[in-house]
C-alpha cells in the first residue's frame, strides 16, 4: 500500500516546526488521525489544526500532540497517565511509544468511542476510565509520565504527586488574562522542577464526572 500523501505532508510539516524525535514522528505517521475526527471533518484530518469533537471538546492540533509527546520523552518502559481521553488520538500516539497508557475522561460517550477506536487500530495497551481527571488514577500510581490535555487553573499538584522520581509531566496551565502555557514538570529527589515551553489554547480542566453524555 502506498503511503498517504496527507500523512507524509503532515510529518514534513511537523519536522519543519521543530519536532525532531524520529520515534514521535513515526508514531504520528502510524496513527490514522482521520479515524479520530468526526466524519464531517475527515477532509481536514491531516491539517495542522485543532478540530471540534463531541461534548464540546477538541482534538488537538497535530503539532501540539507531537510537541507534548516529544517533551514527555516516552520510551517502551513507561507507564503513562493521560488526563482527558477526548477523541483518543493523543493516547493512541502515546500507546505506540509506551508500555501502557492509562487514560481518564469525564465524558462517558467520549471514553466509549475512544475505546472502540483503540480496538479498531489494534492497540491493546490502553486502559480507559470514566472519572474526574483532577484526581488522576491513584490506584495505578505512581506513573513514569503524565500528560494533561485540558488547561488546569493552577499547577496540578495532586497529579504531580502521582509522578515517580525521575518522571516527567506536561500540562497546559492558566497564566491569567486568558492565556495558557504548556508546562513541563520533572520530579527530582529535591522536588518538582518546571519549565514553560510555549503558549497554548486548551479547553479547561473541569472537576467531576459529566452528568450527561
């Protein structure tokens, strides 16, 4: 089968934008983004932009997915926690790099749809849960890596408490005046080191499980 020219173009765009990790680019290339977007947006699946999905949520811009994944430095020994399953696309990319991905979603509809997509692309190392993402997944902690795909109002200390020493987390965090920064955290024996990577725009991280949908 010939490679999809849209996928090749997307990978070239990401490389030109500074995504240099060949494993991340390969994971993007092997993950069919058109499967993770609503049918009405299939023609735009490989555009480098965010798209709307059900429940008022979004599937992130491919550059943001790739940049967050690259910042995590995931390898095949890593146990990863994702907060905000959404379409399942970010978890699917991570699953091609990590030992296991635990992903939490507050909307049951999104979680079930993502589960079906993971099965369709034959990913067996993703575990889903419908719960309040603010609380993480304490029964499975600690984690080697944590990724948050919704903007926390402040530094997500409760989630960072579930990170192993030597572990890395990435999360968008509000910095006031409607702006958000993508933060990279690393747990050391002395505490948490943090670094702001770049400005982003994510839906807010909301407490609780959705009553409907």
